């Protein structure tokens, strides 16, 4: 009994201590697991009609990336609407949101104990704690008063974390009348890696200024998501957000799209038309793929940024505009400037505050969180009860290079889920390695002990080397593991294509079907000079 009291006293002390939010949440769940002898528990934040896992115990790691819409999960909806402790009958026919998400338990949890604790603060639902046990009678001896104590401590812990977060963002969470304070962002960035934490910190720093922002990163990393995050946290968030894809602009209409035109300015101009700058006045203009603009249009864009006025095509009058610019590109801009493809003065004007979005392969376990996020979303699109990621799949996803980054991962998950659904009659899908069209699948299937092959090292020749081994077929690769063999093949193919294209990188990239930026990054990874 004394230990019971000591444990909960420690939880109460943790609420006001200086430990990190994550440590506080994990200690809370550890105490719940210890005192209630449950097999799984989760602390969930309630935002925008969905529950977001903040900490878990006894559940698969990808759960942290999932977002549970209450209209899709009847048990969670019951918890959200109850206002008090919810004890689900052991034989409840309401589907459990964690079916298939408990390690070593692929089957549905038909009969088990399940309790939901809504977390209420100042009459408002801010989260929930879910507690599950395989034994259908595990929680019979616990009084509702004991569970309400747990609920109160958890609510205070979560509320403290939210207060700290809002204070750090200079937002008053208690007195704010803005409804979006507790609503979920439609453009949430999933990830806890160091690179993503640094990116989020930089977004917080620049969002409430009017500085121009240049977002850089590979194709598919989520640059548009970052642009929306900057906009939503800015003082202009209630003003227009105008999107323009510069790569999709035909040269003949590009100027009109940006600055508008007057009637009769050119064939087909049958009326006055506002451009993107006018539409974005007092708001934000997002120029996606800005590196694709022609040099002539770059000069006109530079003037608009320097002087804050524009001219419609066919009009001599200046129009004053107040627009914040957010631009994005997958090109390596300083190299584009050096090559004469992009104006240096415009580059410096746009990149007042540069943001770099890290590639997925450098984000560690963010891959697992994103896989869970996409699996949960795909589950509702396919109208299945659950989608579980096999443990081999989680390892496979982390070993993949993901040249297409987050977008490629999402497409791979969706395709795998469709294939899994096609080969089974069950509504509980388990994604396995053979559902994915990824090179590392073969490596996982043929070797359980990858470390035995990891010792094989490949010496990569320099890019300028023009003599290549004359061996045929797979002979150079038979004694290598798949990763090193793949890298050797890529090295040789790039070398040969480089020489065949007169040692011009842009032509080499075109011949290989890559953008110059992606080729540059691939060469850097392969240690090609």
C-alpha cells in the first residue's frame, strides 16, 4: 500500500518537475502499468476530432505515428463523449483501435479488459488514457475512484505540457479565444528525429516574422507541408495563402499568372485579371519549384520583391502589394547560381531565412512513425478494420534509401495494403515484405544474419576514371551483399553515363532520368568525386 501511494506521489511531483514532456508521459504510463498490471496503455492528445498518441506502453512503435479519427473508432468516440470513466464489457462488439497493434498478438482482441479515461481540464476534453489487459477480469477489483485519480493526474500532466508548449510559442492557451488553439493542423509534420526537431524549431523562429523563406530539400520530402506550417503559425494566417507551381508555368503565360493582365494585353485577354501577387495581397504567396523560373521572369520577380509594386501585363500603372514570399526548390541553388541558371540577387532576396528539409533516409525512426500514419489513413480508404506492419517490414522500411522520400513511402504503403487486401478475405491486414517492391526485400528473405555479409567492402573508383572492368553478367557482384552490389552497379552506371555525355553533369542526370540535384546527392552518397 505504501508503494502504491509513493508511486502516485512521484507522478504528482513529476507534473511540476523540470523533466522532459516525454519522460513525464512515459513515467505516468509505467506507473499505470505497474499498479494496474495492464498489458497495454496509451496517453492520447485530443485535437480536431482525433486522438494523437503521445506515449505508449505495450503497443507497436508505429502507433505513435497514427492519428485516430473518433468517427472511425467507436471506442474512442465513446471515451470522448463520456465525461467520466468508461469500462467496456469484455465481450463488447465495438472494434478496438489497437487490434493487430500489440506485439506478438496478430489476432483480434475479442475478449479483454478495456478502460478509457477521458482527460478533462476546465470542462474541456484535452486527451485520454486507454488501458487494456488480456485478462477480461483484470480491472474488476479497481474502484472508479482510483481510476479518477489516475485520470486527474494524467490530465494535469498533459495540461502542464500544453501550457509550456503554448508559452514557448507566446500563445495563451487558457485565455485564447481562437478556436484553432486546440484544433489539429491539416498540415501536421510527423517526426521526432533531430533533423525534424531542428526544422520545427526554425519554423517557430521565422513564422511570425515577414522574412522571405526558401525551403530546400529533395523531391518528396514535404516542402509544401513546411510552407503551410510557416503560414499557419504566422501573423498572416487569417489572410490568403496563394500557391503557384513555377514548374507548371508555360513561358507565354508565366508573367500574367504572377502579375495579372489588362483587357487586350494579348490575344485571349478578354478582361482584366488579377495575378497571384494581387490575390495574395496582405497574405502569403508560395512559389513552389521556384528554380524553374526563366531568367527574364526572375528579373521581374526581383523588382516586385525589392519595391513591393507590380505591373499587370499591358498596363503602365504600378500596383502596391504587401506579400510575404515563401519559395521552395529541390535544386541546389548555389550551384544553379554558379552555373548562371538563377540570378544571385534573387537567390539572396529569397533565402533571407533558408529552411532545409532532411531526406527521409536521414530521419531514423521517423520512418516507422510515418508508416503508422499512412497505414492508419490507408485503412479507412480501403475500408478495412486494421492494417498492421510486420516486424520484418519495419526493418525493411528503415533500410530502404527512399530516393522519393515521404511521398515514395506513402505510395509504397498504399500499394502494399492493396496487395495484402487482394490476397486475403480478412479485414485485418498484415503487411509483409513480399507486398513491397523494394530491393531490400531480397536481402531480408535470403539472409537472417546480415552482419555476416556486412564485412564485404566496396572500393568505389573516382568519377573521372574512364576504364571499367570488362566482366560480364553478375560476376562482379556474386560475393557481395545486396546493398554493396547495388551501390557498385550505381557507381559504374553513373561513371559510364558521365563519360558518354562528355562529362557534363546536367546531361548525365537527364540520361539517367534524375534531376541534377538528386544526381548530385546520389554521387555524394556513393563518394564519387
